[in-house]
C-alpha cells in the first residue's frame, strides 16, 4: 500500500513569478519626417517653350474631358487665378 500512496502524490506545481509590465513611451525620440515639398507650379513664363506644352498637352486634354470641356476648364483656371491675387 505504500507504493500506492507514492503514486498518488502530486508533484508540486511550479508557479511563475509575475512579470513587471513594460511601459512604452507615447512619444518617439526621433524627429518627425519633413513634410513633402510643394510642387513647382512654374510662373507661366513664355520661356517654358513649346516642348513643355507638348509634354503636358495630353494631361490638359484629359482634365478638360473630366471637367466638361475646355470652356469649363478655362473658367476654372480663371477662378483659380483670381483667387491667387
């Protein structure tokens, strides 16, 4: 019977020690990335040349189609030009 009581004895359960919580800072110590640079919109000078116009003409045609035609695009351009003064 002595053997039977040894077999029934449960080993002691190992209890893990509690781990202290890790506190992370809310703010990084690195600098924020610089904001993107403003696009260079040009000064509408005649020095841009014909080559520049040829480069952007397909984009102008696409925008005109999206806004309802060249007249509507011209009205938008006039409005934006007036806002810049």
